[in-house]
C-alpha cells in the first residue's frame, strides 16, 4: 500500500507528464499549466485565494461594512441573527465566493472535477478557526434524486478531509434530506426561507445525543440550509451545532478593494 504522500506525488508527476502531451489551461486565467499546486489552476490564481478577514457577525460570520460595528461590541450580531437567531451556535465562512475560488467550486460541484476535493479541503484546513471543538462532523446531505444526478456529495468529500485532519468521525447517514425541494440557487431570499421547511430528518437520534456537531457545506448564501439542518439536529437532541463553509457569497461593497483590484488585473490578463 502506497503512503498517501507518495501517492500524491506520483499523481502530480503523472499530471505534469500528461500536460506535455495534452496542454491544459488554468480555468480562471487561461494560462497554460505546469507544476501547479492544484488541478486546473495556475499558482498565481490559486495563491490569490485569501480568507475573509474583516469584522463579522459573532454568530453567522456575516461581514460588516464598517469595522466600527465591532469596535465597542466585539460580539455584535447582524440584523438577520437578531431577528431570527439560528439554531447553530456559531458559523464560520472562510473565503469570499469570488473567482478563482468560485471557478474551482463550480468545476468541482457541477462538472465533476473530483481532483479538486483535496486542494479545496486544504484551503479550509489552513484557515480553520482555532476554537473549533467538536465530537463529530456531518456534511449537509443531498436528496437521493440530486445525489443520483450528481453522483457525489461535494460536502461529504470536503468533510472527509476535515475529519482526517481533526481526527473526528464523519457521518453521512445521521442527517438525511427527505424532500426534493427546488435548488436554493434559483430562489429569492424569502423563497429560500420557505423552501427547506421540514426537508431534513435525523436517523438514530440516540447516536447524536449531546454530541457537539460540525455541519460542513461548500457555500454559505443566505444560511437557510445550515439553519434548517441545525434546527433538525437540535430538535433530535444533539449538543451544540456549529457550521463551517468553504466560501460565502457577499455583497460587492463588502469585498476588500485589494481583492477587487486583483480580479480586475486577472480579467485584463485574460484579454
């Protein structure tokens, strides 16, 4: 049995050898790839992916427009969390959902680029908050119909890598989706809030009693999916529920000028 590191090196060498015969371009900027850190992306694009760092809601991690929001109240809650406190105790949303990360997630999720699972999970691992303290990890489930269409659950692949790093069990069967609602990406915020009502269920609640659970998903948009999952787990008797997502959709006025400037430069280079 090959050691994992040796196996990864062999895969990298094979990938580089193939690129001499079949050149591959970076999905984000179009540069021809060589010895790059992640499949389908050049070093410059991949290294431009940086964590969110501005002040944010102490519950859902929603970035605030002004640093003044947390100057005197470090645990300040955003408007949505004040109006409708979520069932999860804390959510961490690590990166802005912007290119090239957006390109990577879409390729991974919708075009079946499975080789991006480890590099994307590594981004999460490198940005993990130090205060995470959990007993088990649960990926946000897909309905069986959607799972058959996609053939894999992207959240499970990310959760698997996180479980290995944190040395915590990953359960893909404790939380299940029982209704095939419309995709959240096609709905307005209000419609999202209604779309997932009673869409999830817990199998073997006794296995989750009192357990500190980390929910894992790829993208945080309105947080409706995570809220409903956390609510279902808490009603089944679990301990505190936390949430972790690789990326978060955010308004343009919340994106640091540095990131927008880099995006503009990359777009110009494509031309």
